[in-house]
C-alpha cells in the first residue's frame, strides 16, 4: 500500500518581496525561498504550500493579510486561475521596469560582459486586445476551481471552450471573456460552443482521445482581415459542414474560414492538411506599406503594432547605408528580411521550415522586392563556411532564433564569418546572454533595447547590437611554452 503524503503546511503572514521567473513572485521564509503566483511585492499573505524542497517551496495564496499598494484591480474574472496573464495585478509601468531588470540580470549574470546603459523597456501602445492570434481548446472536462470544489455542488455539464490549465493537459478552463484579443474572438468562440451544445456535437475528451470539437484558432490582422481555423477530432462531414455554414452566416466578416481533421494524440496542426471552406487561404498584415501574407501555419509576431517597433529597433541597430550584404538568420516568413531590404544591397534569409521560406518568397514578390533570396534547412547545416564562400561574407547579420537560442556550431560559423555587426533579436534574454558570452571573444555589446510584446506576462523581447572589437583591445591568446 502506498504511503500517504503528509500534508504540507500553510506559511502565515509571508511578505512578498520581489517578482520572479515565469510570472511568479517570491518571499523568504527563514532560509527558504517561497514562489507564489499572482502575488505582488508588498503583499503579506498566508500561503498554502503545494511543493517543498530544502531551499525553496511553491504555494498558492490562501488568504490576504495585507494587499500591496502596488496592486491594481485585474479586469479579467479568470485572473488567479487562468495561467495566461499573471501580471494583470501589477501596474503597467512596473511591469516594464521588471522586464528591463530581467534583461539586465541575464546579461550581467550569464553573459558577464561590459554593457552600455540599458534603457527602459519599450511599452506596448495597446495593453489589452493586442494579440492577433488566439488558440482555444474544447474539452468535455472543464477545470473546477477550488471554490467550485469546496461548494459541495454537482457540475454535470463540464463542456468547456477556453485554455489549458498549466500542468494539466486534460483540463481546460472555460472562458467567459478574454481581454487579449478583440471581442469578436470571444463572440466566435461562444458561438461555436453554443452550436456544439445545441446540436449535441461531442466536446473532445483529451484522455480518451475522442470527440468532435477540438480547437479553434482566430487570427485578426492589422488590415481588418480575419482567419478562423476549426480543428475537429473526426471527419463527420455533415456535422462539419453544418457548423461551418453556421459560422460563415453568423460572421460574414471572416475572410478566411478553414478547417482541419486532427485524429492525432496532440493538438498541433502544423503537419496536417488544412482545408479552405470559404474565402482566401490567407490574411494579410501591413507594415510601412509592405504587405505580408499569413497562412494558417505561418509565423507572424503576435502583437502586430509592437512587431513594427521591434523590427524598427532591429533596423536602427543594423545601421544600414544601402550597400551591405545582410544575412537574416531564422528568417521565418521573411518579415525582417523584407522589412530591411530597402536599406540594404542584398538580404539572404535562412529558415528551418520550408513552408515559411515559400511564404518569404511570396512576400518579397508581393511587395516587388528583388534583392532578397531565401534558403530552407537546419541552420547549423546550411550556414557553414562553404555557404559563406559561395554567397559572400556578410556585412551585417540579423539573428532571431527560437527560445533555445543558437546552436554552438552556428555561433562558431558567425565568429569565422566576422560580420562587422550582429543584431541579435531574442524572446529569451537568458539564452541570448549565453550566446553573447560565446561571441564575446570577438564582439562587444554596443546597444541594448528591451521591447514588450506581451503585456501582463513576464515575457520580454530584447534587441542587442554587437560590433567587432578593436584588434588592439582584444586579449592576447595564450601560447604553450
């Protein structure tokens, strides 16, 4: 018989002193650090521990003894349960300070290089309804809150349309209103849910891997165009056609209505055949007169207005005069490459995903840009000495890798290529700092600019300009005697 785990205690009157990683906050209890989500510096709270190790613990707020004067009232009724916007209770100016400090800490503690003054994080013009893409999940096992569980009530109707609970793949929080995308998105999600209930369409069971309604993706472009992609768990064509017809009639503003049948274990649809039901197979984003086609599988920065600010910083840091050869590594659909092309002689973009490269070529053609070329393949395999010998040594490299940062082979190739400047755009200051420490043997950090793409979350983008060190300032290599 398994031993019963001893219940963890409640820490009373814990003072929250700082923000921490992943949108948490922290306080100290003796020699132990206690991480608490949805808390704010200055809170004094009773914390029910849920996990405890020797030097740290994690818990949830059981009772407020005193609320921090820093707190603001979160507008969302799901705050404290939904894992999405964990900083809604913090003033936006303070969020920007915290994100700047996150960048400073990463560069100082991990990169350990000489730094210029790091300015305040560039804030988002919109802090609500700023996302151009949302993904919702349908489930027959909605998440019950602590209050619901303790109420003694029965909840026979567990159908939900909303977001996964962190750490519980088979539980979905039913959402009334989300403030991250324009309210059209809420109306569409609720309509699909209501239609499913009315016509007895089974909501997906994530454990049993069966059901009809599975996921809904909504993309809303800055041009006003709207894409909706419905994912279903089986190919019941009559039910699917009825639902899609109803959506098209109720929401004529949708310019691209698509669907996909997903019978896999996971919700990802990037490897599936997405079919067009009505409208065009893409929507278009616009930036400085350039138009970018975005398909159902395309990557585009999720905050359209801040994407312009982010790319403007990258272009400014590149300091292009018009005669440079630019390499754009991890180019995606070529957004940065096309955005800076008018300021360069030639731009070469490299990306792992072949479909993204095809989008990049289309976007260049769509905008009459003829000084870009794109190549698909694993970065560490494509970008090598032979590639550089064949295509030319870059004057400037712009790199925008995924959260994991750059492979060491890629860093070594960059060091051998010796561009005059590197513009490093990152969504993860920690891995960016690690890569900068590897580049430090030949490059120094000249400028840094954090940019907030995701208000009310702990995520921050950061742009760094690196330039080649003066040879006279470089340390001498040690030689063995």
